[in-house]
C-alpha cells in the first residue's frame, strides 16, 4: 500500500518505506514541476537515477521529459513458457554454450548485419538520430548488452521450463536519449525555464516539432528493443529445439519498462513516463524479475489508478555498482548460488555489481505492491547468461 507525502505541489505516493535519500529528493523534484499531473508514484523497487528515480511513474500535462524515460529506451522483459519439464545440468550447460555462441553479450555486436526485415521501418527516414544509427543497429539486433541484462532459464511450480530475457534498445536508444536530452537542455536555457538545471529534468512541449520528433524516435527505439528481444528469443528457442526435439512453446509475454505514452488517467489524457516501471492495466500480464539467484514472477495487473496502473520492473538495487564491488564478499555470493544449484555468472569480484546482495529482497518488493498486482507464476532460476 502507498505512503503519501503531501508537502509538494502535488502529492508523492510511495510503495516503499524507507526510500534512499537521493531517490526521495529526485521524487520531490518531480512533485514541483509545473506540468506534473495529479501526483507522482514511486514503485517498491525504486532507487536513484538521472533526474528521476528508477522505479518512478510520472504523468505530465502536454509535456515530455527525455530524462524521465532514460537512456535505454524500450528496455523490458520477455518470458516464454515451454512444454519441457525435465532438464539436466548437462542440458543446461549445452544450452548456455550455444546461447553464448549465438547471442553477443556486453559490448559485443554481430560481425554481420542481421535481417533488415526484422527492424522496425515505419517512417524512420524522418527520424534524424535513428536514420544516422540504423546501419549500426543492424549489427546490434539480437544482442544482449551488459549491466543487469540477462537471459535466464527458469522452472515454475508445475515443473515447466521458462526462458526469460531482459534487454533494451542498445546503442541506438542511448544515442536518441542523449541527443534529445541535450536539445531539451539548450531549449530550456533559451526559454529561461524555471526548472533548475541541476534537477536534470529538461522538457519538450508535446505540441513542438522537437517534442514530436523525440516521441517518434522514442517509439522507434521501443519497437527496436522488442525486435531485439524477439530475435534473441527466437535463437534461444532454436537452441532448445536442438536439445529437446518435441518441445513446444506458449505465446511470448513482453513488457517494456522505459518509455512514455499518452494515456487517460483520472479523466484526462496525459503523457505517462515509466522509468523502470511496468504497466499494470487490469488483467494485463507483467514480468517482475528478481536478482540473480532469486525468484522472478509473472503477474497480472490490477489496474490501480493510484500508481497510474503501474507496478515495479524488478527487485531494484540497494547498492550502487562500485559499492557492491567494494563491499560484497565474492566467495559468499558465489557460494550462495552454488548451494542453490544455479549455473550463474559470478566469475570474479568485478561481477559483484550483479550479485544478489546488490539488490533488494524480491519478496519484500512483491509484498509491497499486492494492491497493484496478482501473482500468476513464481519462477525459480536454473541458469543465467549475463554480459
């Protein structure tokens, strides 16, 4: 249930307690924007980001803020249930080896262009950044990236094996985000905006050419991120079919968690920014992953209007990356995963930024938002590929 702070221009509604000081300060800035609508919602996985907390939901009147979407535009999750109920460690090892051969991770891209027909193409020639980056993106299509992106093999309570992928728009999304944020900063300076530059919340009016161009390029990146996940999922499915000849697959669930969209809330059309937050319309499927080594969840939204029909996008960090590398014990973190029998991606101290100890407790995060979602399926990790 939400906690309400009412000393801003609009209320701040929090689905976590406590919240780190930096994220709280950023959230309070959002409540002071002149175009913020109704209130600001902060999900239970929230932590400090650039300008706006990761795990924040912000509805704006006639305005869009590139930094309230973030640099990995369209980043999201997809999950696929298989008919397979038996899998050995040898099966898992074979699959992991093949995935690493088929899906570049980290900063790696494909050595050749991928199928151009898999790219979103509609209207792209009117998009300045997308057009410039299109050729490079052909080699990034079907690549995982680094950070918290992953391909994980999981098992549900009925024994079915699932495939889950977390990835985004790669470098094309980063370029679009930075270009339009810099443009917004320059325009806000020209307009003598009352919003402090240090807040990192430069905006674009929806009815401006600049605002419309950003929206079109942002939406292209959302579609590219989906195409990226689809291609990786196709290749993982092919690997599973090599390992298990009679396997069948259910329909893929997909959800983005970094984007802005025009939606109707409290009888008004507003631009809803979800930065590390998942849409949770009534009965809509969502995906909330845990950290490496903890459970993930397939959920259904309750359509709660107080969160702008949203929920968390994961467990959320409790430690910054450098802090995790300094403070966590590598042997302890890797031993924890080994005891669970998980084929994990902790190979050295530099990987500790993605250890379970760097993240919040997923069960607490889920329990804090049971007014936003219903749990459909709990998934336990078996093996993971990370960048």
